[in-house]
């Protein structure tokens, strides 16, 4: 019995690399908002402490999905950098999961 594998994705290498860049941009935006913007801007605006985590959770979940899609595209395209990029994406996903759980705990009180 032969195992069939999906054919490589017929997508230009540049498009695959843009997906990685997009996933890193979403992850970076989440961190920028959570650690630089929200801690200084929300108190000045008189907003509650829960607003930052309430916004960070959905952004973190979107970032996790984008990182997963990036891994998938690199592997389907059989990109030469699929192992290093996957390693970076998995590390970012792990960090995002940790931070999202922390935000959910903070929201739960």
C-alpha cells in the first residue's frame, strides 16, 4: 500500500515567504500592543485593566493561526528553509499560547 502525499504547492517562493512575514507581523503587533501601547495608553485614557487582555486574546489567536498557516505553506511548497522557518514559527506559537493563557487567567480574575 503506497502512501500518497500532496503535490508541492504551485505557489511562488515569494508568496510563501510573504506568509511568513505576515505571521511575524501579526505576532509582533500583538506584543507591541500588549507590552508597549496598552500599559501606557490605557491608564492615560482611564480604561480598565481588563481591556488590554481582552484585545490581546483575539489578536494572539489570530497570530497563532497565521503562524500555523505559514508552516503549512512552507511545507507544501517544499521550501528550502522549511525547517528553520518552522522552528521559528513553533517557538512563536509556544510563546503566544503562554501569553494567551496568561491573558485569559488575568481576565478570569
